[in-house]
C-alpha cells in the first residue's frame, strides 16, 4: 500500500493501470463482436430484400407453417407438400414443426409428413441445422415403422435411408473416437464415423427389424436402405434374410445390394453361387450371374475365395462359369492355382444342351471361352505353368476353330516374347485369313496384334514381318490397323514394309491413317518431316 501524500513509483503506477487497460480491452472486444453481428444481420436483411424470390419463399414457408395447424386435413397435406418443395438455405428449419405431423390422426397427413422429411431432413443434416430436431425426427420415423399402413412403413424406411446416407457439409474433419459398432462386433466402416446427428446404429437396427416385415414391399425397401447405410464396411449378416426372401424381387434386390460392397464378400460367394445355379426364379439366377463377375474378385473378395471359385468352374451353367472366370481374372497372379481349371474350361467342348434351358447356347459357350482365355492371359505369364499354357494355347491357334483361335491368340499376346514358340502358328493363322480367303477379320486382327507383342527380339521376327505385310493388304480396316501397329512395335526389323506403310497414308479409313502416322514416326528415325 502506498502512503497518503506520496507519489507512487513508476512500477506501482503501471501495476495500478494494468487492470484498467485489461477492462478497456475487454469492453472493446465485446463492442467489436456486437458490431460484427449487427453488420452481418444487416447484410442478411439487405440481401433478402434484394432477392425477391428468397423473400417470397420465406413468406410461402411462413404461410405453410401456419397451415400445419389447420383443422382440415387436406390443408395440412398441402402445407406439408409446399414445405417439401422449398429449397432456400433455411428451408430445413421446417423439420422441427413437421416432425409432430408424423403422429397426425389423418393417415394422408402422416404419409405426406414422412415423404417431406426425406428432402427436409437431408438438408438439415447437410447444413448442420438443429441437430436435436434431426434426432427427434429420426426417432419419430423409427416409430412409424410400427404403423399398420404398409405404404407408410415403406416410405418411412426410404426417408430414414435418405437421411442416414446424407453427409454433413462439415464432415471432412478428423474422426473423433472409434466408429460405432453394430451388433456382433462389426464396425460400420469409415463413413459411419462422420459427425452426423443421425443415430446410425439405431437406424440400422430399425432396417434390420424391417427385413422381417410382413409386407414384401417394406422388406425390399429395407434391403436397399440397409445396404446403403452399411456399404462402407462389411455386408451385415442380416442381409442373408433377403437372399432367402419369399419374394423374387427382394432376392434380386439383395443380390444387387451386395454388389455395392467393396470388402467382406468372401463368405457370401458360396451363397451367391448356389442362387445363381439353383434359385427357382430364372430372373433371380440371371441377376446373380450378372453381378458375380464383379463380386467374386478384388476388392470385395480376397484370395481366400480362390479355392471356392476354382470349384465353381465345374458348374453345369456356362454363364456361372464365365462369371467365376471373370472373378479369377481380377485376381491376376494371385489365382495361379486356377490355371489348370481355366485351361480345361477353355479347351474342352461345351455341351450346348447342358445345364438349365438356354444355358448352353453358342453365345454362352463363346463368352465362356473368351473370359477363360483372358483370365489365362492375365494369370499365367511369369508363373510356373506359363510354358504349359503357351503350348496349350498354341495348339488351339494351330487346330482350333473360329473365335477360339482369336481368343487364344489374344491370350498369347499377354506372354510377350515368352510365347515365341507360337509365332509359326500365328503366322499361319494370319495368312489363312488373308485377302484371298473369306473375310475373317477377328482372326486376322488377333494374329497381327499377337505377332506385334510376341515377335520383337525373337529369331522369328522376320517371319512375323512378312506375315504382317500380307495383313496390310486385308480388306478389313481393323486388321490393317492391327498390322500397322504391330509393325510399329517391331522397330527397324519392319523397315522392308516402309513403302507399303507410306502408301497407306492415303487409306480410306481414318483409323488406318492414324495408325500409319504413328508407326512411321517410330520407324523413320529422323525422317518425321516426310510424314
């Protein structure tokens, strides 16, 4: 304490002034914040008055909100539908007054409220508006799943699916805490950790319960919604109920829903294979075959599924076998154990009468052999079985028929120079389909392409060049393109073909001219000015 009548020292005076400066600074900060808020409010008001459409939308919203209290059910329905059509920034604020309408005494009002909460609730989630109101709406919608009206239950499932799949605009931040866990200990995947007011665990549990609804339409909607909600993780085991649903449409919906998943599909592959072969409904079998090729390979399936797929290559249905071969193709060298089975599939004759009615058509057989050949070309190069595969494919080129020769040639091309023993057979194949024979553009083109990939650097390169020169005279433009591109890959060894290539700069086909231009740029070193 400073005695009366004595001037305080400079340090003491500074100590006395410090609280006053702090108080003054705090007041200035509060004033600044208040001014900023006032400026922002004023700017918003001015903007709204400058935008007559926004002002009108707000007026429409206000009238519709008042009409929610009307005694006439038709007016309440109209008001709800108006609110659902509004799309300005604050239109999602209608979620709070709209939620109680889910308990309205009139079923039409309840139905309108359920439908409207889809777009309104999604916008509220997206912009982060009133999280408590979003949670209340979700809880109310889950209760609607007990409503006696099946149409209302189905609409509630759809709306919950829309809201649960909507991501907040501010959800790009880091995850806080572990992701929610489903019954059975599985997590919902990264997407489930997004900061959203929607209780995804409760919603998924509601979808799972709806899979047992007595109405097929409700179960079908639940299948789609459940898959959408969980697609970032493993397929929930509860989807298995959909595969056994009495409704064929729901079984198809489940199969297509599984196609959305990008992991955890190994245990589902045996089930899908059984459905593809044995389901009572032909459309279900066709839908399953249609997605099997994508489901049975990476990323959804792992190499642990390869033994199951190899066994499935023995199916009586060529469409199932083709889908399985496609899955093995996706694994590449990881599926090396499948090489013997794929060779059998490619080389053996397919019984056109085998399997189900229509399953053994010529088109199915051709598709199966084509996928098997492609899988061999992807899996076998560099493997311990490579030499044997080249020998088998070469024999098909030498003595096979039509499309299978072209398929074998395309597979051999993937081996590169390691398939050099096949060059004589490919040369013969190219010449047999030449200009003096009936047009076989597919074989001609495949042989030319394979020679361009295999012959470089091999002792038989000159033989390949001579055959490709013959293909340059083909009546089929795709064959001429393949031959030109192949000669470009053969480099200086193709110099003897330069006169013919220059003549083809005037070819009537634009693709041929394009290929020639590129090939000459490669072959005529330092002579690009003559292109």
